């Protein structure tokens, strides 16, 4: 019995744990019924949502447009977003911020900061000495960092999505350019955190576009690889991506389509904005030439005029894409002088000739990173607004050598639709068809460290080591573990970018710092002192490159092992407990500090993040690469990034382990598999009493960020609170404007109604003058003091006016309702009277209503008639200016009472069963109903010889218990002698006879 209890206890604990997890998931579902995606472009953004009943829909903004300008106007007491802010760019260009994504994650000495100042000289940029970044100085009191401005825009996009979805939204997937590095991605995450958004994933915009393309062409994807090139030229940058589509066998869902990013090339500054700036400069030169002899100021020194020219350049670029020439014209460009000039497409192409020469660059980079040739590319698809320029298509078509370029995708909304599909897949509230996404690492990441080595002469020297952590174009998300075997004291190591030789000199300057983080470990020596009798398995650093492409160091552990002897019963119980939990949850959890850890936990921790997204072969390859001891080789060979570190790791393990037996090598190489797995069952039985016990001690970690320091928690909280205060101020401002508009509209509408005949009929001249005077006084107050009035004061004024006019409006509304209500009451009374008359005509034998019910209905009808006649007569005696006694609500109440009684009787008649026909003493049945069918009448039973027609055969048991329904269903010929006889006998039967007894039939 005790053994049975011990066997059930682990399973019972696991079941309770599973129920807890499921309950937590259900509670989380209540807050995630809708998700959104934000496609953040340089010039405009697209927002899409998924909610129950609305699959993947683009959100319309307040102007009913599908895309919203990425523009924010910040003033002392108000903010504008989207189209409203874009219109304010001409009135107040200094306070209108655009293209601020160029400054995300950039320090003051970055070339993009200088480029932004040159493009938009009207903005004043300040310097943050703590983070060495820049911020916008709108006024002495107003200053905002690029992250704060982006947070405002994300919050605005969420408000648009919530208005469209009619429910709150917290979860979002945000698109970012594929060339964003770690600092830029962290800046976007911090902006989303300020806005209160839960970011499910930062997805690369090229990956989102490829996902949208694959989702809508799922049936065309098969086991044969299809290589598609997406050329995306937007407003600010250009990205070329090579994607491979094919179906693969997944662990859980079987054969599913997959997209794999094979190659990426980009140009950070090649886009439509640079073309517009060239056109703006050209138009400014033409305007200055027109006013050359007038001693006028240079138009370039006027921010408002330059903002007008940039808007006209944007329109001109769009028109020239479809026309050979066009006339640019601006009314009142500067000093009330109009501007008008003709620009041809040839002039535009000449201005941007050097830009068009850079179009093939991203294509070559993508092919080199993918190690592919143009012949392997099946199709080139255009994405982005700038690809609509004819010259861009011409140069690109020549570069790729295809017959035509693919335009079978929505160039503006593809990324937003792909991102929202990914949001639905990541959310717990939706279930979508699986589509495996394997993104690629653009910038390789490695680990560098220095250790002392002893040479043959006895001289100790320092040796610098490098280990590739995440190789270029390697898949992510995934986890890696690096083991340091030769350290028994505190040490440091560095996380840096790998070889960036594929970037040009200018791109390297824009890229920023190539050093990411310095990791300082504390407590290594103390961990060795805690377990002096244990064998050290090294210091293991666990790294995670998550779905957003952001690198993090999860933890650093010091691992020790020793052999212990346990009783077979204890070992069996622990093993069963571990196996039960592992089978239910698919793995284990992170071992606690200073607690024993099982091998199943370590295997789950150190494997890739999503096993279904990596093929089994690659999983093993990554484990070998990740778990190889880091200091085995002093210089990293080039093939190490391809997964060739496994053989070296095995050799290094033999050197470090000394005389360790061969059977222990799998446990030394990593945590994959069961530790110390014996090769044969015979040896397993012999080694069963002794097992390996693992002790894990967590090491203290101090991170020193080298590329761009994150915002401190206190500063992040202050920024979030500042943005919340601005949002609250905007809401209060909107509420006050709504109250002022309501008050003003009520005044104008009421003043107009006072002169309408229907209102003059029910009011006296004195009453109208009183109301008109109050309205005029309130209107004067609103014009003189309304600007400083609070929302409460405006609402109070409106309430006073409504109370004053309530009687007038009430009398008019009642007179409008009388004809319809009285007509409906008359119809109901007439129908009710006819129904009552018909009910009383029902024969007593077939009556289904009681006398009380009919009397009650008759009483209600009479009372309603009397009330109606009396009230109408009394109302006729009153003046139209007096309070009416005939009220529509009273009429509706009388109708409801009468209709309720009639409906009760109708329902009773609907479900009532007909009473059975009585029989006479001879068993003769009453006359058949008149509506009996001919077929029933024709089925008359012919009596056998020697038996009269009146003699009935013995009925079957079913017919005996059928009751009156069986008797009524027996056919008789209508109009015949039998029918006449039965009719006569039926009339002679006493009232209340239910039917004929069984003995009468016998």
C-alpha cells in the first residue's frame, strides 16, 4: 500500500502543477483578446489588428486613411499626431518632428546625427552627457529624447487600434529595419515600454513582408525550395532580402511551410527622402533665381518656406513617376510671392543620378551573404513606395537580369499584415496555421576573454581568445552556452560584434561601437570553496538571442559533480517524479541556486528556444558548438562559425580531463542527454547504486554596457510618467473642447427652433423672450470668458439652458408622438375586442379559455377605452402652452398591459390540446372532423362475413392506450348514413362524457 501511494504522489503533484499552468493561461487570455502590429516606416506607419471576428485588418486613422504619417507636433499645451501634425509642419516646423528614427540608438558623434542636422536645420538638438545621446530641444521647458517621441507615436497608434477594435489592446508586434543593431533595437523596446505596450516581438520588416507573401500563397509552397528576392526601397532606406520557401517536417505539426532568410543587403540612406531633398534643393534654386534682382532673402533660410518646398517635392516625385513633366506651384511661398516652375522627369533623374547608381548595391550584398547566384533567384518582387519611381525599376531590372519585376504584393501594407499574423501566432488568444519563420543574424556576435598560459620555458603569458557566439546569417531565436573550464577565481569576458568586413567605411561609422558588453563575474572562488570534494565541470554562461534579435545573458553558473550512493527505492521515486513532470511539461525548469539539477532541466535550458523551428541536425550542431569548452584553442579558426568546433571541443575535453574514462565524455561536453549514460544494460545494473549528483551555484554578474547605456530605471519611470501626464492633458483638452462645442451647438439650435411654427404654437411670447435672453447672455459669456472656462463650468452652463428649455421641448415632442401612439392604441383595442368576441363564440365543448380569463380581458379593454376617451377629452380642454396630461409614456404603458393579457391567451391557445370526442353507449363514434383527409376517409374497414358493420374488432393494445386521439383518427365517410347516425347520437350524449370504456368496445 505504501508503495502504491509513493507511485501516485508524483503523478498527483504533476497534475496539480498542470492545472495551475492551464488556469494561469486562461486568466491571461482575458486580457489578450486583440493584438496589433505597427509597421514603423520612415515616413508613414501602418497599424493592423486581429480580434475575434476580425482577421488581419488594417486600421483606419481619424481621417479614414490606411497609413498615418510618422509625424509629431509638440507645443507648450497640446500635441498633434499623424495628418494633423503633418499640416502643422508648415505653420510650426521647429515643433514638428519627422524622420526621428535616424537618431534612435545613436550617440552625438554618429554621422547620422550630423546628417539629420543638415537635412532639418530648424530642429535644435541637445546633448545628454550621461548617455552621450541627443534630444530635441523644443523650448527651454520642453525637451524630448527620440525614444520619448517614438513612445508618443506608439501610444497614438494603440489608441487608433483600440478605437477600431472597440476594446483595449496591450500586445503588439513592431517592425524594425533588418539592419538595426543591438542598441537600436533596445531603444525601440524602451520606447514601447514607456508607452505601456507589451512587445511580443520586434520583427524585421523584410521578414514580415516575406511572411505575408508566404501566408497568402501557402498552397504554392512544396518540398522544392523556391528562392524569392524582395527589394524594399522605402522613404529612408533600402533592404534587399533573399528568402527560401519550402515545406519542412516539424516536430508537432507535421509538414508545414517554412521561410528562411538566406541573404540580406541594405543601404541605410538610399530612399525616397533623399530624392525629395534633391528636388527641394532644385526648387529652392529656381525660386531664388526668379527673385535674383529683388534683393530678397535666400529661401533656404526660411524654415516655413522649406517645409512647403519639401511637401511640394514629395508631390512632384509622385506625379513624375507617371508623367514626363509637371508644374510645381506653391501659393505664397515666401513674402507673399507665389512660385511656379516646370520640372521634367529627365531633370529629376539627372538630380538623382548618383542615387540610381546605388540601386544594385543591396542586391550584390544579399547574393554574397546568401552565397547564391542570380540564376538561382526565381522572382524579384518590389516592396516600398520608392520602387514606384520608373528609373529605379529600370536600373534594378537591368541588375537582376530578369524579364520583369514582380508587383504582385501590396507594397505598402505587406509588412503590417505579416507582422499582425505573427502577433496572432504568438498570442494565446488565437490559433493560426503554423508557418515556420527562420530569421537570420545580420551582425555576428562573439565572446572574447584573456587567460594565463604557461609556456615550455616556465614563463606565464596572457593569451587572447575569441569564440563566435552567433555567426553571420545564422538562425535565431536560439540559446547558446559557453563553458569556461580553466578558471577557479573571478574573471571578466567581453561580448563584441564579430567580423563586420561586409560593411563599408561609412556604414561602420554609422554602426557605432563594436563592443557590446563587458561581463564581470563575482563569486567564482567562493563557489569552489563550497564544494571542495566535488569535480568542477566549468563556469557555464547562458546566452539568449530572443525573437526580437536582442542578446541577453540569462545567467552564469558554476557546475560541480560527484558520485553518491543512494538506495534503490529513493532513486526510483526521484526518477519517476522527474520523468512524470518531464513528460507532462516537455522538460524542466531552471535549477535553483545551490540546488541539485537534473540533466533533463539542463537539456531544456541549453537547447534552441523553439525546437520546431530548427531541424534536428542543426540542433545537435548548435549544441556542440555552444557547449564546447571556450578555452580549448587560443586562436579561433574560420570554420568555427559553421559548427566545426565540435571535434576541437572533444579533443580539449580529453586534455582537460586527464585520465577521465571514455564513458564520461558526453557529460563533460554538455548537458544534452542523460548524464553518465552507460553503454550497455549489464553495466547499468552494476552502476545503479551509484549515481552522479550535480551541484549548481549561481555566479554574480555585473554588466558594463559599452555600445549605448540603457535608460536607468528611475529615468525610465520619469519618462513614462511624463508621457502619461501629456496623454491625460490631451484627454482633458478633448473633453473641454467637446463640452464647449456642445454648449455652442445647443445655443445655435435652440435660437433657430424658437422661430419654428411648432415651437411657437406651444409657447407664449413671454416664454420665448425669456429663453432667447438666456441664450444670448450665455453666448456672450462664451465669447468673452469661454476661453478660460473649465470643463465643469461649460457643462454647468449647458445644464442650466437645458433645464430652462425642457418644458418647451417636452411639449413639442409629445405632440409629435400623439398621432402615432393613439393610432397604435386604437388598433390594439380593435384587435383585442375582435379576439375576445371570437373567444366567446367557441362552443362550450371546445372552449380553452376560462370565464375568469375572458372577463379579465374584457375589463382591461373597457378600462383602456374609458381612459383613452377621458384623457383625450381632458387634453382637448387644455391650452397648447400648458403641460399636457396625455403623455406618450402613459399610452405605451396601457398598450403594454393590454398586449400582455392578449399574448397570454394567444400562447394558451397555441399550446392547448383539443378535447376528445365523446362516444354513445353503443360505441358509435362522433362525426369525423370536416378537415379530415380523403385518404383517411377511404380507409374504411370492411367487416367479415357474418359480422355486422357496427361490430368492432378487438383493438390492439397501442390503440387502447392512445386515448381520444386514436378514436378521432378512425375514418368515416362524410355525409353517409353512419355519419348522420353518429351525429345524431353525439348530440344525444350527455355533456362531460370523456370517451367510451374498454368493455363497450368488447
